[in-house]
C-alpha cells in the first residue's frame, strides 16, 4: 500500500470519515472507482490468499452448515473477517454482504461489497487446490467491480464496468467456440437435495452436445474460466449472490453472458440459477 493511501486510511479511521472515498468516486464520475481504491482492494484480497495457502491443516476446524455437504472452516470465517474489516476501511460508506454469518442484505442502490471468502470450501477442506476469493462491488444493484483470486495459481481476475476484464493485468476474452467443440462445466447445486435430479437432467442434455465436460466445485473459477476462454459454458440451479457477483462482471466485460437458467436478468440480492456462457450461441435451446 503506498504512503498516500496509508495516510488516507489512518485519517479515515481517526476521524471516522468517509470523505476521501466519496471524493474518489465523485471525482471520477458515477459508477467509477479510482485505481487507488481498486489496487487497495486487490492488495487485501492477495493478502487473504496467503492465509489460505498457509492454512494449518492439522488444526483446521470444520463445522456443518444447513444442507448436504455444506461446511465452513475456521479459515472461511477468518478470511471473511479480514475482508470485512479492511474493505470497509477502504470504502467506509459501502454496505457489506458476505457468506459467513451474514444474511443476504436488503436491496439497495448503495455501494455494497458482496464477498465469498473461500469459494470452493469443500475443495479447500480436502486440499484439492481449486478455490478462490471473490469480492464484488454493487452500485444501483448492479456489479461495477469484480475481483476473483485463485491463490493456488496466483491468478487474479478483475473487471470494472466498461473497462474490460483482465487476468494478472492481461486483457482476457471469451472463446469463439460453439458447444459442439466446447467444454461445459456443470454445477450440481450440491447443498440442495431437492435440485439434484433436475441438475443431472440438465447436465445430461448439455454434455450430450458438448465435446467435453467438467465439474470444478468452485463457481467463481467456473465462471472466470469462461471469461478467459478456457471453457465455454457453466450452469447451476441455485447459487447465492457471493458465488456469482464478482465473477459475473468479469464474464460480461470479457464478452460473455450470464443470466438465470430461464434467460432472465440476475437479481444480485437473491439466490439465483445461473447460465453463464461465451455468448456465441443460444444455450437455452439445449436446456428447455
Ligand atoms: C459453492 C461452490 C460450488 C457450488 C455451490 C457453491 P462454497 O460455494 O461454488 O461449486 O456448486 O453451489 O455454494 O460453499 O464453496 O463457497
Ligand atoms: Ca461460494
Ligand atoms: Ca464460501
């Protein structure tokens, strides 16, 4: 963190003031945030990546949450606490919605962080090396910033509204492949037993058409993989806002499309089905 942003944060803390962040936004116009703010957020996210990589597996605490195979580790909670504290220092006027110990917030036009401290908790708990930290920022109920970080590959995906998508600073774009030559990732709504059959039904329809399919167990990486041209499509019958907010802007800014499985616009304050694709054809025709 550079000297100036450090000084600003100290002042903000001391004066309980949000002037500098509001100033940053106003100076740059509606729906824009300064590079300094984005850089500070990226720094915090990368720091949290180290916490994940250095996790003490011998003493890891794992608890069950509602649903099947829905778990939380002490690291999910720890990373979310760090994110909440540090992100709200960077943008004190923002609201915060995170997966652990938080409900979905009431709909608001205000700036709202939407955070998944570890997407792919099962992968993390089993040391599969396929998880990501996800920080999205909503304004007027739509994502204006997305940062997703896979610490295992040191890959940071980022996008801001109207500015394109980047992977470790390099512009990314969706592929041109059609499903017949493409790779589809299938979510199985793992925490919801009532959705399993339907998931398998849709999965069967898609994999019959596709050249290949995968199940990665991390919605964030599944969506960012389409944005970077590594895969072509992904679906899941039920995800929460923290699973898809940041990745959705990374995908759309890379030329992709993300809607509900009915092809409708996503509400970022509600659980939602997700159909994400490289936008090269109408995937709905394969499903319904
Ligand atoms: C889960 C993962 C998984 C998806 C689940 C999500 P979590 O998030 O993204 O791939 O199938 O629906 O809830 O619980 O590991 O953060
Ligand atoms: Ca998640
Ligand atoms: Ca999570």
